[in-house]
């Protein structure tokens, strides 16, 4: 079973669901979770993170649909091979798309998202 070090920032504007999903996606993209590595059960991860099990179920289902995880009924959930999916050709692309979707759902325009991104890049440098 994988030893995950997921961190949740309860003060972040990013929903916990997105924080966990992005961390798991990135762990698969970077090879921290290698293909075939078993993830904690839904219940165990929910308890470890102090979040609702339904949230973990939704995260696992989304990442399975995106090709990052594979579920084997009766056995568990495993990291999948990150190669072969267009969304994952560039590490972080799917995470960026998810962030843009979240910002749009909050009502931000394309121009506002671009401006915020430019500001954030300036803060990182």
C-alpha cells in the first residue's frame, strides 16, 4: 500500500476535494505513485485526512475516469500508467484545466483568470 503524504489546507480558497485530487494526480504524473501501487481504501484515506468518505469516493472515481487510477473490484484502487493520455502529455496540464474550471465556476472571466495567473507567476518568481 502506498505511503501518501497528502496535505490539506483548510484555510485555502481551493476546495478540499480539489486539493486532494490535484495531489493524487500529481503523485501519479511524477511517478511518486508508480503504476500498480495500491492506494488506501476510501474509508482509510477519509479517516486519515478527516474528510467525508463520499468525497474520497468521488475523487477516486474522477481520477479513474481520467486514467490516473484503476479500480479492481474486491481488491482495491491502484495507480495507473500515466502514459498514453493526451491530457497527461504535459505534467500538470490536467491540474491546470481543473483549476480553470473551478475559477470559471466561481464566475471569473477568461481575462480575469489570465490576469490572476500572471500575478501568481510574478509571486512565484
